């Protein structure tokens, strides 16, 4: 608590989100600016979508996409600095909910849903979302509420976020420890999972540098590449830590890859904890456990 921190991620949207969570704001001014932007976008009505990317046109109803594009354009014109960054996160959250997908499958939808469907979440027939304005309103209020709740416990310590590849990154500081939750091999394409944000905000896409991306699969070659990549990450990080610094790794190592990864990385296991994950979203059923591995950098 109260420590300075530096984070590194290959995902542009994650690097947009983290500073918004930790920045210091004049909350009254911020809320007024966001609500004025919301009202101006509402009065302007949906924007034309002819210049939107084919992916956006495929995954959104015309009205919903028009409302998202209009909000984006109004926010870009009216807001800058930290307020503009907050608006981008509000837009991203609204875009996630406004896609043409079922209510119970927001995490990994495969194809757009355009017809009524039986909803496993609401236990009735539901229809695909046609509008986005209600989500922009909801997430404006929710985002301001979250920032207000965090403000009393926020410290003035410095927080830096680096959009970079952790296999090669020079942190520029000498941290006293690391906390990380690495990707799992062949499970999630993180850039594709947040494609709506990349498309709407025109963010830099570095998916080719993702470690363990689902697109790479789980062949023997892909698994070996994942192990080598994670070794590179921990070696690069460990070289920038003082001896005996803690490295806390949260991972579900179902393939038992981490004994080799830690040994090759020069990390010595101090202790392990098992964590029950019981707050999952979507329809992913079954028990899920993660292991918290506390390691030390070798002397």
C-alpha cells in the first residue's frame, strides 16, 4: 500500500485503462465534463457509419454504432488530457455491452447475433441490442462512482504504465518486487477479446507479440515457444531486481510448465497458495483454482 509502481503490457487497451484507474482528478469538474459530453452526443443523434470499419458494421446495429461513433467524435472534440482518457474507457465499456451478441456471452462471442434467442442469463427470449446510448449513460455514472470511491484511499505515489513487450523491456527503475498474472498458452487472444476498443479508438494492435495467444494453439511447438517466452520475461525482469526480491506469480498451471520456467529463469520458490476463483462471468462452468507462487530472485 502506498508504493510506487510501474506496469508493462502489450495490450493498448490495458495501458489506457490502468492510468485512468490511478490518476488524480478534480472529480466535480470531470463529472460535469463527462455529462456535458454525453448530453451533446445525445442531442446530436447517431452519426453516419459509412466510414466505420467492416468489423464494426458487422458487430453493431446501425443505431448503436452511430451512437458510439458520435460519442467518440464529440468526446474527442470537447475533452483532452485525463478527461479524454476517461471518456475513452466509458466508450470502450459501452461498446462491449452494445455488440450484437447474447447477454450471456459477452466474454468470447464467435459470431454476431441478429435474431431473438433464448437467454440463459434472463431465462426468457431476448433480442440483440440495438442501441448504445443507455450503456454510455450507465457507464458514465458507474465510472464516476468508482473514481469517487477510490479517491479517499489514493496516494500521491507515482504510477507508470509502459506499452511494451515484457521480454525486452527496460523498466527504467529498480523495483523491489513483482506481481504478475501471466497468460495461459492457447487460451485467449487478448487483442481480439477487446477488438471493439481497438476498432473504435484506433489503438495500436500488437497481437503478433502476444505470448501464448489462442491463435497459436497448443501444439508441442506452441507450448515450447510459450515456455521460452515466459523464461525470457522472467529473466529480463529478474535482471532489473535486487537479489532476493519477491516475484509473485498468479497462474493456473494445469500443464505443469512452471517448474521448468522458474528453474530456467533463476527463480527460487518460497511458498505456494491455492486460490479459489468464484467470481467468474459468462457461462464458463466448473470449479476454477489458481496458484499463487511466491518466488525469490536468486542471489
